[in-house]
C-alpha cells in the first residue's frame, strides 16, 4: 500500500505540457476582458472562445494522461520543455490569428514564438496596426514564457547540469549517466516544478506588480505600464507603443526599469536560498561583478566618444546633455546586456548632441554576452564569460610565473579549469549556431549583414536588436516566409541553449 507521503497530488500527476496548456488557455481571459472594456467585442469573443475550448481540451488530455509515469524522468523533462516552446505558440497563435484578421497563421505563430521565448521580435513595425488587446496578449505570453524559464531552469536544467549550471558543477559535463541517475532518485518532475513554482510565482508576480505600480506613479498610462512591467521581468522587450522612449514616465520610469533589469543579471536576485551554494552575498556573485564592469566600462567609452564628437562641434561644454547621454548609455547597455532591448530616450538624443552614430556592433556584443544563469536573459551568459576571463587571467600569470600555483579556493580553480573548458565548448557551439542560422537565412535570399544581425538577435533572444544594430533598421515583416520559420526555430534554440539540444539528441540519453 502506497504511503500518504509518496502519493502524488492531483496536479503533480499531470504532465507538464498539460499544465502549461491549461495555464495558457486560462490566461486568454485577460485580453478578452481588456477587449470588452474597450468595446472591442469581436476580439473579446475570440479570446473567450479560446479560453473555453482550450480549458476543455486541457481537461480531456489531463484526464487521459493523469498518473502516467515516464521510464526516464531526465529525458521526459528536457523533451517536454523543448516541445512546449515549439507547440505551445501554436495554441497561443490561434486567437491571435483570428483577432488580427489580416495576419497569416505563419506570421501569428512567429509572433507567439518570439513572445514565448522572450525574444520580442515583432512583425508590426507600426504598433497601431493591431488592437491593444493583442499587444496585451503578446506581453502576457512573453511574461508566461519568462516565468516558465525561471521555474524550468531551477527544476529541470539545474539537476541536469546544463543551462549554465555546468560551469560550477563538480561533475564533468560528459558524465551524463550519473547525472540522470541522480535526477531519477531525487524527485519526480512535477514535484520539483510544484516546489519551485510555489517559491518563485509569488516573487515573479510581486515584482511585476511593484514595477507596474512604480510606472503608474511615474505618470505612465496604465495599459502601457503593465505591458512594460511584464516585458521587463521577462526581458522580452515587448512594447505596445514601440519602446520605452515613447512612454510618458520619462527618466523616472527608465530608472525604475533599470532597477528591475537587475533580475536578468543574476539568479541570486530572486532565488537566493533555493540552492545550498547560493548563500553568498549578491555583490560577491561573479555575474553581478561582470555586469557591473560592463555597465561602467562600455558607457564610459561611449560617452567619451560622443564627448569628443560634441567638442568638435563646439557643444561639448553642455554638461546637461553630457549627463543625459551618459544615463542613456548606461540604461541601454544594461537593457541589451539583459537581452531586453529597450532604448533610452537619452540614448537617441546623444546622437543629436554629438553628431555621431552609436555603433550597433557594441549592442550586438552585449546581447551575445547576455545575462545571468537561470534568468530570463539569453546570450552566452555572464558566468561563462567570467569563467573564460578567469582562465585567460590565469594563463597570463603562468606566462610570467610558470611555476606559480593558482589560489582563490576550490570553486575558483574549478571555474578556471572545467568551467572554462565547458564554457569554451558552449561558446564555439553558439558561434557555429550563428553561422548555421546565417547560412540558412542567406539561402532564403536574406542579405549577409541582415542575416548576421537576425541570427544574433534570435539566438540571443534579443529581438529589438534588429532595429538598432544594423546601419539601417531591419524589419522582420520584410524577410521571406521561410526565413521567418528559420528564425522561429533559432529562437527556440536560443531559449533552450545548444547544450540542452545536444543532450537531448545524445543516443545514451535515450537508453533505458
């Protein structure tokens, strides 16, 4: 007889994909209510019908699959997560396609993949082309994708030692059998997801609400404030007005957003205490230190460049313009480092002050570096860059003192050796992924420079990068249909990371 302690709860016995499908279907009621409040009954009915049909289908699938336990938990965890990011946008795209009236289903699916993977790439250069309720749905889908990323990183990727956790892991990344056996002994997938969900959902909702209230107090429109709050927490960069620089909250709103962008830098900002090795101080976290260095160094170099340009035009003595340009650079650097992609209004004014264009390649580099491990940010991740930096620093020391012994403790030595090794492997895989996506995009007729920017923006989940990185803004609506499909799968690859996909394709991974 099974003990009461070992009996799974009703929700815990339902597959993860079914739970996410139920939450996504229930979330459709929010844009329905918003549409009705604006007397847009056509859009409201579509999302209401989507809620009813989605919940009924979820209930039927849940009853049919309840209580089924997979033979390989590690394999099921990872494959379900990949399937979620590919097939759930199909569910999200159905009401979007019907409500938009003019968008094809491929475009609607692309829009939802971009939102759910927190990329934020949009086909609508003019936000007024679609109803505000559809913008709310885009922001809400991105917000749900960010929440899933938070929970899945701690409940699924961390036990498998992928997603950036392998840098600090004491086990070798190739020792997958020991890792999978350990996962199977620890806890069921649903139990881990429920435990971390109960811990993280209140934090995620509370932070979003706090930012929303702060933006309202700064003078932002309520609808725009909630969309921007959800986009900042999910680092999706989705905006119903084309960006924060068009908002009414001004510099005060940007300062509030700047504070909350820190949650894309390190998981210690929201998950401290959930792991035994996460009890260190926030300012001692390598990711925070690396991000702080970038936020200080890069804006300083940019403002010096603009200052020289302004001095040549006899405008360099304008201290107010110089300070405004400095703030714009700091905000935009952190925004693209966290792969959010919001631009400061002062960032745009800095070009008028100095007469110089800001090099978009700097923003490409920041997006490639990315944010923290187990956050909603994409990119290579700060911890991997830190491991490579420490390894390079140690190699330079050995050139001067060949017989020296590296100190700083066991963890530092681990990061410099195994951590740097696996980080370099991931970096090369990331570079090869960019090359492969560029090759497929150019095969569809996209120009080389455009293909490079689009590949980086998709794999780093920084969709707004396309409008600022190239010499001229790139429109996602202008690329071929096949290129949109390539970018959509590249977004999923960027969200899941190459190591997770390789682990899923490993034949050893599929053996019982």
